[in-house]
C-alpha cells in the first residue's frame, strides 16, 4: 500500500552538511587559535523532523561523536538505537529522571543546585560510586533556562565541591545571532569573562560552546571548542546571508498525490469559509496533505505546490487532510490526473519550494515548518 503523502530524506545530504559545517567551524577560528573544534550535532525534535535515529547514525558514520537532544526521552531513544557518542540533554530535568541519566550515560545541562546535589547523591550510591558528568548552562541573555551569568561563578564553585560530579563544560545560547551582532558579541564576552574568572581559581572546562546555526557562520571563534548546529545540519539556513559562506544541501523533500481533478464553476466557493470564490470556471486538483500532517493552515490562499514542475496555488483554506490547488494557469487541460506526484517542499523539474518559502508564506520560521511535519507522514531514506 503506497502512501498518499510522505517525506523523503537524503542522508548523503546530511553527511555533506555535517562535514561542511565542520569546515566552516574551523574557518571561524581566529588566526591565533590553537585548538580543534568539534561539532555538537543537534538532533533534538526528531532531528527537526528528519528522523533522529537515522540522522545520528549518518553523522556518527561521518565522524560525529557528540549529540544534543532536548529531553531525557530523546536521549534514551538515541542511546537505545545504538548511539555510542556523548549525548547532552539540553532541557532542565526533574529529579525523578536522575536514575535514567545514570543508567543511559546521558549528560544533563544543569542550572539548579538542587538537581546537581541530588545527582551527586545518586551517583555516590551506584555500585562503583561513579562520577556523573554535567555541563552548566549559563543564561547570558536568552531569559529561558540557565544560571544568570552574574550568578554562574558562585554556582560553579558550589558544583565543583561535589565529589561525584564532573564538570565537563559550560555553554550559552544566542537568541539574536541573526539580528543583533552587538548583543551576541556581549553574550560571548560574558561567557569568556566567566571562563577567565574560573581559570584564575583553577577551574577549567573541557568544553565551551555557544554557536548555534545562526551564530556559526557569522562570528569569529575566540575560545569555543564546540560548534552547535541544528537546522543547518539538514540543509536549511536560519539566515539567507549564510548561504554565501556555507554550502549546504537540503535533505528533506515532502510529497503528496493528486486525489481528484474537478472544476469549480464560476461563482462557487472553495473549502471552509469560502475564502476563495471562483471568478470563472476553474480546474482544481485535490491533494492529499493537510494541517494534521503539519501543512500549516496559515498557508491558506498563500502558498503553492509543484505539479509537473509548475507552481500551482493553494485555493481556499488548508483543511485537516487535503488542500485544493488551482491548475488552470500552470498546466494545459487534461495534464493533471489522480495519482500524480505533487511536491510540497523540495524540487520538481527546475522549480523549487524551500522551507524558507513556506515559512515566509506562513509567517513563521523554517524550524517550525520541518518540526511540525506529523508522524502520519512516513519517512523514506536514501543515500
């Protein structure tokens, strides 16, 4: 049984992007820098809709050793899939999940002394009285998770006194890397100042990182030894200017099928609310994708799809399971038939619809476009 809507993922493109981002991270080193820079591959949110396990395996085969997930459930799934790399869990975690971190060798990002002390006690009670690795998240301006940078030195001093905790690294997150260079540079300054204070006290960090996808291609790296790309691993740019300095290949194509071809008579409305009404007899194709698949209702009357390589506009509102597209202006009568392949995201012939196109039409960001694609759409992987 063939699906009527699906996602195709090119794993070779993910591999290419991982290697290209590694080269880009090395280029961002300041000339006097004398250190290696590793890629911390962000595979959270099911690899931004691309499939976490398949993406991580591909990156691992290409030499990736470090992975980041959002929560402990993702971390366990990744470890159970056979991932041998280091797995960092970004989201602050509840005390009840501490045994899971120890069992599956996951590294929590910490910003609560209560959590770290409980982790220390739990690690001490293990058979080998093991040491649990942690990384400290420092809030330099995101205003979300993390210890405020003004309080981070005191937090770290308390943490390093715990005998069963190993402090591996510190990191921060850029909220405005693509829009405010001065603010982002101040964030870097705050983190580097913290590192300098700790170094004077004999406290050093194995890993220091901040550069997300938006920051990776735009800011010189003075001291960081991790780059932390997410969206760009999958061939999507968070800012158009980055396309001039990093050559990526989109990994995702979304396709559907024509279910029915019919004509909307002059004056008749289309879809819920009749937000489109035919000004003349209008041939349309009903296509098998809707908002339950992650194709946003905000694309109603704004987006287009590709049929036989030609753009065909969405007419009326996106519904739960189908969209209705106009075909008369793009294709000769009788060209489109039930079963024809429709490209929702990706390339068909010489025409392309990018995640950025869909985000612009929907009034959102490309992250949301790929992350929203529902589990109802099966993923097919190729190399």
